């Protein structure tokens, strides 16, 4: 949560979930309604979105995922954005 506050993005989220519980464990406990959008910046985020059949949007600005461009190259269903300000423009 501190990282979200530092980057002034907490207002974009209804809930912020963190460790020591994994994202994959957290998402199993959240009632998901379709259609669902999952925004993340890691491979684990992508895999977690897959678990709940959510559309995945990858955010590049804060990622530590080296090789993300190659990983998502053959995944045209993934939207790639620089940061959450993208959503304020649509």
C-alpha cells in the first residue's frame, strides 16, 4: 500500500491487497464479476488475471519485469499502457 501512496495511485483502487499472502491466493477470495479488468506490472499479475479470466492490462512505468516486451509480444489480447493516467484519457 505504501508504494501506491508514494505514487499517488491509491484513489484508483477499491482494495489493495499485499503480502505475505500471494496475489493468486488473494484473488481466489475476491468475488469477481465479469467482465473484469486486471491491471498489473508483472508476470505474476498476468498469471493471476488468467486464473479469473480477467482481461489483463500491463502497466510499464513501475515494472521490474525485464523482458516484458518479448513476453507479451505474442499476446495481442493484452493491452499495454505506460501508467494509470491512460484511463483518464479514455
